[in-house]
């Protein structure tokens, strides 16, 4: 039997107080709807339809061609949202898994378990529910004297007895696909809010079809996010869950409550992560590397035994046994070779370095190809921008660059070159040369008094 997912993501999310559509809001630097789609792709679901509306182009840019889209021009409730996907789904055989686009904590093993339960029990409609000691705000699951589900009553429509019910609706459903659209068309507009509630499908179906529930043990799994406080709760849950998984797999995390690791990050055993560190994107941290404290790694590869301390690495690669920091900035597809030293207040942008190269402090390397065994003195700069476009600097192997050297690109420096401190180099340097590019020093004796006033005696 074919399985479909229907994601309700057309709402504005006004309580988020943001111009982004709610389902695009980031959690741990990734749009919340991306968590849902990534888990669906790992599940038994065959095809996904996302209902978009407010700022649809934002969600379409995030999801691309991973899903099929349906459009809800006017937001008239969840029942109306589902009906918006009739063109894409109503003629198809199978079952449909319905969930809101603001539910990023539901992972694929739970999705598959719900789908299996629906099929094994022979249900026509499965309502995913949870038990809440304080159920305020949730629709209550109403059962008859035999325990059969008869309807869902929203909080504002509950009588005093119904408000005491602790089993509540999660807004997740599995339903026979053709029955779904047959009964959604029968939902009547709610007099109080003027909307079509998908929850009304339970009362319509229970008399002639098998309606049952699947109770999730952890209500966090089906947590819907409605405001920025909800974002913080979801982030804490994800952070704790992700960090726990890494620690159980052999990663040492010091003060894990201060460490944030993204959902797609890969970390091998033997890695140490120190406090106040954020690792996100498709980053890979390899065995025995050290990251932190106070560091950020995004979409990068950190190789074995590398150390990143008090530094930022973005979209780059750091080689094995290389040390970065403190206070270094590696970015824009930089590739740092093995056994390098990238030290204090060094920025490397869109450059590569060979083995055993050192840039210890106060250096900028931009748009450069650097060989092996190169030493950059303090204050050295590759001057890559002429005010109009960027140019390349190429430095060979075994080169010594003195302090406060400016390499004016485009320029090529051969192997074995020695560049004197204070030089501003504008021409290529051949292999093995000593380059001195600075004005001759002039001393004007007894002249400083014209610039410096003598101190008065006190």
C-alpha cells in the first residue's frame, strides 16, 4: 500500500513575530520544516505533499523539488488546508500521514511505528494522541462507554467534564486516502471561528469506519511550535538529544548544556568538545580532534587530531594535526593543510596551504595558494583586492615571509624565497631569491624635537 505525507505549512505564524513563514523559522540554524522532510525521506512514506500559502516562495526555495506543493490561498482552518491538496491526492490509493509543518521533533522511527500500527489494527483513521496532566489548550479525545473514539472537542468548546480529559489531540493523523477527501468535504464551517476543523472528521467517520488512536509516550515528540518561546524549548530538546547521542557514541562533551550541535553534524569517537561551542551544517569532525572552547564550526571538515580553540571555521577544511586559534577566522572554502599553525588573529579566506605552514599571528591570507613549509611573519598580508576585483597570490614551498610584508596580487613567489621584513612586493620573485622591497632608512639627527614636545618638570 502506498503511503503519502501531507504537511500543513500554509500558516503565517503571527505569534512568532517574524516576517518568515512559521515553518521556515530556524531551529539550530535549520528551518523547522527541513527536520520533518528529512525524517520523512528516511521513513516508509513514498510521496510528500506540502500545503503552502503565506510567502510560499520561501518554503519552496528551502524544499526545492523534494516535495510536491499544494496551494492554500486563504487560511480557513486545517480542514480547508487538507482540501487544498485534493488535486494532488484524492484519486490515489493508499494512506495519508497528516502532520503540521511546525512539528520538527517527530523522527522517522516514530512515523514508521504510527504507520505500522494503523495498518496492523486495520484502522480507517488513526488519531495520534498524548496524555497531558495539564491539557489546557489542546483538543480533548472524547470516547463512548465502550472506549471508542467518538469525536475531538477543542478547548474553547469543552464543557466542564470534558476539560478534565487528559488524552489530547496532537494534530497528527493517518487516514485512508480516499475516505479522507470524502469526509473532509463534509466538514462544516465552525460558527465561532469561521474555520473548517479537520478534527471534525472523527465525529463524521466513527459511526461507519474504524477510528482508533496511537498514544505517544513523550509529548515532546508531537510538540507544535507557535512562538519564540516554543523555539527555545524545541532547541533545548534537540540539543540534549543530539548531545546525548554523540556522548554515547564516544564523543567527550564538557558542559554539554553550553554546546550546540546541529542535526546533520557527524562526529567520530575520541573527539573532545569544550564549552560554548556551536557546530552546525554538514560538518564532519574526525577522530581525536579538539574543538572549543568558544568556537563555531559550520559546514566544515576537521581532520584527525586537529585543534580549534576560540575560533570560527566556515565552509572550510582543516587538516590533521593542525592547530587553529585562538581568535582565528577560517572561511569561504579555505583548505588548511596538515601540521599547520594558524594562530592568534589570523584570517584565511578562500585559500589553501600545504603541510607544515605557519601563520602564527595578525595575518590575512586571501585568495592565495600557499605551499608547504612556509612561514608568515607577524602582520603579513596578501593584498588581494585592487578596488575592482580579487586577484590570486601563489607562494611556493619553503618560503620565509618576514613581518609586515605586503604581497600585492596578482603575484607568484617561487620556492625557497626569503622576503625581508617590511617589504611591499609588487613583482614575481624567482626561486631561491632574497626579496627586499622597502625604502632606504633615513635618520635626520636632532629632528624629533619638531614633533615631540619635551615634558615639563613637575
